[in-house]
């Protein structure tokens, strides 16, 4: 069965999401998902879609109460289901929010959970560099920032650690891998900084 193209997904994402930083977050997660799909010999487009669309409904349905079956991500998944998104993508999107209670059974679902919060931490680490570039970020600088509770307070350290464990990847290796994926997409993520000229 064919599923929506990336262009269609981007159009839907943009129609729901005004925030530039949230759009870039979804592109970061997409980049990491595509890289992991490649690494594991999985369907890159499919994994990319899961990453790209996992938060597209977040702005419209923020779910402050963390309701398991209303608002984000449940509302978004209902919309995506009507548009013909495959079940494994929808399950992964539901599973990335721990409060839905949806188990992460597939490697895709585990990868989505593993990269989601981590990309936020990597982005925040890049943006405090003088160059504002992800090219100047390495695993040790991210690990150092992880220990600073006041830094990027919205990022769940627990999810970062648990995500890597669920995926079966050593944490430093996971951090380095996701940094590499984001470096390859740095211009689209607004993280090329001054290094883009070099």
C-alpha cells in the first residue's frame, strides 16, 4: 500500500504548526529516524514519516493533562489514519508519548522514542555554542549538558537514557549517532551556524 509522500506530509505539518522551532524539531527527529532506518536496513521513507509527523498536532492539541486518548498525539493519529498513514507509523507515534500507555513493540517505535528528546538536547547544546552550529557539538558536550538540570529544562533526561536502553544502544554511541544525523541535515535544521561557510 502506498502512503503519503514527504511533500504531502510537510504540507500537513506546516498547516498545523506555526512554530519554527517545533517544525525544526520534527525535521531533526526525521533526520535521526532516517539515519537509524538506514543503519538497521529498514524502510527509510516510512521511518522518516514517523519522525516527521510525531508532533505535528502538538501546537493545536497540546495535551497539558497528558490524557492518554485525547489531544496530542491521539488526535494527530486520528487525522493521519484518515489520510492513509500505515499502522506501524501510527503505533510508533502513539508510543512516543509515554502517557498514552501504548507499548513500543517495534524497532521503529523504540527509535522514535529514543531520538525525540535527545534531538532537543542536541539542538539546545548547538544553540549555546558561539557558532550556533551542530557541527561544533559532540557526545561529551551533550552528556555534560545533560547533567546540568537547569539547561534545556523541558528535555526529559530519563527518556533520553531509557530510550537508548530500549533501543539497545549504548548512550554515548546513541548521542554521537544522532548528532551525526543532524549534522548531515544542519542547514534545514537551522543549525549549520557559521560552519556552513567553511
